C-alpha cells in the first residue's frame, strides 16, 4: 500500500497538486484502504489531478 500511495503522491506532485496528504486506513474499516487529499487551483486542475490518480490506480490493477 505504501508504494502505491508514494506513486500516487509523486504523480499528483508532477501535476502541481498542493498540500498532498495520504491517510492509510488499512485495517481501520471497510470503506477504503486509503484516502489521498490534494489541493488544486481550479476545477480543471482538480479534474486533471483526479484523472492522474485514477491512471496510477489503473496501471497498478486497482479499482477506484
């Protein structure tokens, strides 16, 4: 999980995401294994950041 979060964080950083925070929720409940919070500066920027994170998840064979 940590490696995946690092890949997502690096990808978001490369797209100028700001204030990136990862929360590892493994074994904390069934909703999600992790949350990634990131700040974007516009709706378009947020869409790009979302697509970037989704691309990393898809490459890693994970569902979003």
